[in-house]
């Protein structure tokens, strides 16, 4: 084998390894506030989603629905200024007692898109 053939083979293996590694690097939701499947007597003023890597607030967000399926207005998603892994969505008005579902989507800084859903409850 010539040196060029070996060099091309080595580069191909390295390139494939880099692609395979980056394909697994999706952001993962680590924690949420208000906590999932927890009841609180206090209405939250914001929803916080904490990810395993930085997310782009401009391309991320959530939809909040009450138990009847009605969409609840939320503010504009922003990153915590000190932590780009945290997406913060303000709630402009207090939530009434009831069960709420958060359907979220996030785009990481390396452009991977993820989505999910969780629920919480505001107790009477």
C-alpha cells in the first residue's frame, strides 16, 4: 500500500468517528422548575428548563396548556445570563389551581433539536 492510500484511509476513519460522535451529542433535559409531576400551592412565575449543553433561546420555547387543553400565554424564552444551559420562560400572570402540561422544544448551540413534555400541578 502506498502512503497516500494509508493516509486517505486514516482520514476516512477519523472523519467517520467525528460524525458518529457528534450525532450522539444531543442536549438532554436535566431538570425542570416547577418540578415534573409535583403539586405546589404557589403559582410559578416562570418555567425553567435545564439542559446538558447550551441552548439557543431564539429557536427554543414551550407551550403551556391547562387541563382543558387551553393554551396559557407565556413570555419570550431567554437564556439565563450566567448559564446558557438554562432556558427561562416567564409567566406573565399567576396560574389558577389545576394540572398543566408543558410541551417544550430546544435547539442546542451545535444546532441539534430536541423536544419533550412534562406536567405539573398548582394545588388549590
